């Protein structure tokens, strides 16, 4: 009698799904704080 053959399925690499989202960094420079507020508002809108 032959020993049973162990079959190990190949691990299929998961494809990246494009969900339409992009990573964005918002940089700002400010002396009065106005640009910081605008940058934060922009991030919230995105």
C-alpha cells in the first residue's frame, strides 16, 4: 500500500484592488496660522 500523497494548494497572491483612493500629503508653511487652518480644512474635505 502506498502512503497518501499530501496536496498543498498554492497560495495565490492577492491582487491589489484599485478602490479609487489616493494617498495625499498636504504641506503648508505659515507665520500666522492661516495656511495651517487651510491645510487642515483641505484634508477634511478630501
